C-alpha cells in the first residue's frame, strides 16, 4: 500500500486551487475528508477538522470566511461584521444566530450562491472596508453600524450607534475618559463620521444618527433613551456630574429640573454583594442632595418599554 504524502492541513478556509498550489492533489483531499481530518465548508473550500471551533459565534465567522475565499471581492457586512467587531445586539438574539452576511459588487459572485448566507450586491467605497486581525475584508465599524441601524427601530438603532460613537470618540483621543465621551465637540464629530459612512442619510436613519450619544455607557441605557425619545417625555442628561458628600457621581440619567436621577441596572449588579453595598452608599448620597432616585432593569426596556415609560413619566410628574 502506498504511504500517503504528508501535508499541512489548512487552519483557515482554503480553496482547492490554493491547496493545489501547495502540491495537494484531489486524491489527498478525498483521503483526508474520508478519515475525518479535513472538513468541506462549502463546495471547493476546506479547513482542518482540528481548526473547526466549538463556539457557535466562531463557527459563523469561519463559514463566512469560507465564502470569502471562494469570492475574493466579498466583504463581511451586517451581522457578520457586527460579530467581528463585537457590537452589542439590540435584542435577545445573538448575531451568530443569523446566517453569515456579505456584501459584494453586482455579478461578482463566482459559482453557486450559498443558500445559508445573506449576500448583498452593492458598491462599497474603499473607506468602508478594512481588514480584521486575520486579514479578511469587513465593513468598518461606522459602516456596519449604519447598515444595521437602517433596518431597526430608533431604540434598537441607538444600541448600535451609541456603541460605535463611543468607539469613534475613543479613537480620536489618547486614553479617553468620561469627559471626552460627554464632550459635545467629540459627539458631533462621531455623528458626522456615522453620517459620512452612508453618504447622505435620510429619514429614520438620519434621525437615529442625530440622536446617537457616546456618553451612554450600556445597551440598556441606549434602548431606554430611544424609548424616551419616542414617548415625548423630557430628555435627561446622560452620565452628567452630580456633587454629593462622597464626591462627584455620574448617574445614568439626570433630569436636573425635576431633580430626578434614573439608574438602569444590569443583572451583574445583583450578583456581587460589594457592588450592592457601593450602590446603596451612592444612592443614599444622591438622595441627600434632594434628588429622587428611580431604578429599573435593562430587561424592562427590552420587554415592556411602555410600562417603563409610564413609570418614568409618573416620576417626572
């Protein structure tokens, strides 16, 4: 029996032609597929079985990269780009629960389309496309944000736009601090970059970009802010300074005129006793400044925002 020729299996998706350039024959590919050392990701694209990740999010990206190597002009976009950049999701579904998504010029797809992928045909400007750490083409954070926000409601869109606005501000300064994210000059510059990513935004997308605020620190804050905008209730300041006996604190929401502080809590806060104690001390100090404090869970803004807006409206009088 002939001894199989040894070869290094690809740890990244590789096409048949790429393997052939390394001296790998069709017979060698077939042998390793048969013994389970090689996986076929799609027609003519392979990866080592040892390189196939256990994590569903990573599996999503490897599958998307397999489509890219077969179609070099394809660019990761939408949910696949959001997954690449680690952008927050506006709901309960993870980005990787959707099919891989790619954008490419019209009629540039070679071979059959993947039935398990979303492929958008449109032109992207050079400024819209960057490379991820592995060298794959992906839409920039700003372009990704506006692509996703364009098909979302205002509260959901702000979850993504606020996050990317913070990233853009952080890229403008060295060692960004809270004051930088609250600086109107930087906030305006971030919104301009978001608008530039889509050219001339119109309608609901233009409105959402105009309301993006890098001062908001969590998806739940952004979601709440979006519903406040829709409700017609007075808009608060976000992470604004408030002097107390324990020093300056920065509430999530501050309605100065109504002397109301709003705090949007996540689940982690209630699993760490030290955080609970610190929050109690902080809340007592805020109340001593003659401010009322209203707390809500981030989940409330996702599941029953109308009830949350009613609570806030009653607290505002």
